[in-house]
């Protein structure tokens, strides 16, 4: 029961935000599609970068780095991405969905779930590994997502120079790099600036999920149901079955194991929907992947945590 409550309390509020966003957009005059689109851009360019920078900036990368686990997480992510780029274009026929499917499988919502779930189970004193993995994986998620959406998105950008420039100008990647630099150099922001950054960061998650819910279109679910179902099966079930036993065999336990687990079994990142829209890809499919994976993760996280606790690997 404790594990059910834990998963529910972490994920359910995000689902409720999506429901509220849907109700506001469809049953009131408070928001229309134009407002949602502008708010999306604001979240992508301001709020999410502030949240990323804050999470990485406040972690002590130099002292708390789990080298072996970080190398494995980064290496497995790169291998998975390479395989997806080879397989997905041959399986998914709609070109504007290929990049969405690729990032939907490899990209987890580690920014929101990583530290939060570990802290809920083990306390704030044991979140170092999750924070460091966030500093390593989040820039990679965003870099690879921009690459996937550039080559396999709606706009089909084939000019490699333009792709590189687009990656370097991506606000999420810039925020991640600046956060790493600030953490490694030991820079401390003035209190007023730090408080402002924290306030802006707090807006990212609620507004992003309100927008996602408001832009959700139930009429398009049927056409994407098979694709979305396959993506979620691979992401939430097959990948954890492959990678979690390897992490266990490497000797990681408790908060370190949970931090690694969340890299493979958290819902699709909400920013994937925003980036898909910015790239001219199928944002409806991207949004549905976020919604469905958030719901499914309530059950998959519970089952995984329960099994690992029964095995004595999460105490």
C-alpha cells in the first residue's frame, strides 16, 4: 500500500493538472488555441530552462559523481538512440511521427520524477545520485531529441550545419550546459537572483501540464492508439526488463538503484510534446504519449518498486 501511495502522490497531481487544462480549454472562455501556443513557447524558452538550470546548478557534480553508473546510463542511452534511428524509420510509415516515436521511447521525464521519487522514498539527503544523473542525462535527452526531430520530424531538416546550430540554440540544452558549468565552478547566485530563478522554475511543471491537457484532442486518439501502445510497451516494460537487471548486477542498491531505475521507467518528458510542436512534428501523438505514459507509470513503477523491495534491493 505504501508503494501505491508513493507512486500515486508523485504522478497523480500531474494527471490532475492535465485534466484541469483540458477543462479550461474546452469548457471555458479562459484559453484558446492561440493562447496555448504562445504559452507553450514561453514554457519552452523560459520556465523549463530555468528548472533545468536550477536542478543541475544546485547539485555538487564534482563530489557526488557516481562514475560507473553515469557512464552506463549515458552509454545505454546512446546505444538505444542509435538503434531507434535505424529501426523506427523502417517501422513507422508517417514521417512526421518518426521523430516523435524515437524520442518517446528514449526520453524520460527525469527532470520532474528523478529527484522527487528518490526524495520521497529515501529523504533529501540521499538524492545526490539522482541529481547527478539528471545533470548527465537531461542534456543528452535534449540534444538527442533535437537531433531526432531535425532528421525525422515534420520539417525534415537535412542540412547538418543547420541541425547543429539548432541544437546549440536550443534553450534546454543551453540551460543544461550553463548549469553544469555553474555547478563545476562553484558559482553561487546572489540570493535575490536565486529566489527569482526558483520561482520561475516552479512554474514549469504546472503550466506545461495545463497546456498539454488543454491541447489534448480525443478525436485523434483512435488513429494513434496502436503506435502509442507500442511505444509505451517498449518504454515502460521492455526497456526496464533489459537495463534494470544490469544495474542490479553492477552492485547498485537502494537510492542509487532507484535513481537508475527512474532513467528507464518514468513517463515521456512533457517537454517532448513542446519540442515536437516547435519542430512541426506530430504534437498530438507526442502529447498522447506523455498522457498515456503518465497513467501507465502509476502501475509500472508500483510493480517494479514492489518487486525490488521484496527482493531486498530497495530498503
